[in-house]
C-alpha cells in the first residue's frame, strides 16, 4: 500500500491507462514505489535513402532465404544445420547484394533488388554453399545442358553404378534449377527447384540399368525429378521439362560428403556464365525517398 498526500492509502497500480504504463519499482532505500512510463504516441521513421536502401537489400536477401531454405539450411562447412547455416548465407549474400547495387545503381546489376516488403525472388549471384567437398572422380558436373554425368563404364549395372557413384548412402548430390514464377512477366521473379539424390543399398549388383529404370537406383528427395539418359557408358541427368512451366536448362549441383563425423559441401554460386552462376541482368526497381529522390538515381 502507498500513502496519499491527502491522507489514507492506496494500492500500487499495474497496467496501462491511455499512453501511461504503471508498474512497481523500488527507490534508493529499497522501498516500493509507483513507476509511471509514458509511451511514445508518434514514432519517427523517415524514409531516408540510406534507410530504404538497407531495407531493400535485406528484403532481397530474405526473399532468397525463403526460396532456398531447403538447400541453405545445411550447405556451409563449419556451420551446423539450421539457423547457423542460414545466418552464414545472409552474411555472405547481404554483402554481395549491397556492393552490387552500389556499383550498378540504375542497371546492369547482378541481383534484382526487391522493394521493401515486395514478394518474390529475383535471379542473382547467390552463394548457395561453400566448403571443401569434391565430386567423386567418375561423377562430373557440367554447367548447362547436362548438369550431372556418371561414368559407369561399359557394363551398365547397379554394381558398376554404385562403384562409380563413390558416395555412401548418407552422402548425396543436390541438383538445382529454376522456373518462372506465375507473375514472371511483371516481376521477373523465379522459383527454385531442387532434387537430392543418394544411392540405394537394396538392389542386386547385377541389375541391368536402362534409361527407364536408372532412377530406381537412387533415393530422390525434393520438388522435381531429373530426366535421365544413357550414352557411351555414362548416366546423364538433366531437369525434367515435362511440366507446363519453363524449367531452365541452366542448372547447378552441390555434393555433400561426410568427413570425420561432420558433413562438408562443395562450392556453389549462381550466375549466367561459365561455372555455377546465374545472373539477374535486370534494372533495379525504384522506391520513393521524399517527393523527388529515388534509390537508383534513374528516371521513372
């Protein structure tokens, strides 16, 4: 209870009345006292160029986090699965988007910068994985066309495939490709798709492989099934373009291996040129800062 200057006593208040929040604290002598804190009725949030630029960079990166989450939550050496790996993706790619937008403020950029709170992934030079893992000698990656080839040899049997694959059943290769979003013409947004392949253990070694049954030798996980063909002792895999959406022929892959009890990964960065890369090649959108200033410095 608290004593009133007008005599009598009253209970200490807790809770909120209007914009005032009441709580109970202690004074310098340790006695209880009433504490009143007033909430701000207006919050200043000016849309300066620097503020909106930072928000747009982070919006762009977080759209990529949402799209690539099944891949990037376990694709960086030295970072455990989940948020630590995702945080490493954010750290690496925020720096790339920021530097690219600063160097190419109006066009010819490598990332499509999202407006603040805009939805949809733009194509860009995303770093999806980083590490020390190497492909088995008989498994080769070729950017574009056929992203994965396995040199099985003259005898196309499961036993020969298993030997050439060179990965244990818990190790795998992830194939990655893109197709256009429903509003691609307006937004330029794309949708990533992935397929994770690991070798099965329960097939007889003398099982003869054909183009029709080769995928039965693998465990498949993801949202597309690769097309497979056989040629000159090789098993080659590409994206399945049988659906109505355009699945880009340009593709990438990540090998994940186990070493000393921990998983390691190969490097993978997207761009449109040679190597595992895929670029945006679109102009940056604008966002108003005041009545006449725009982040990209260009004309509307």
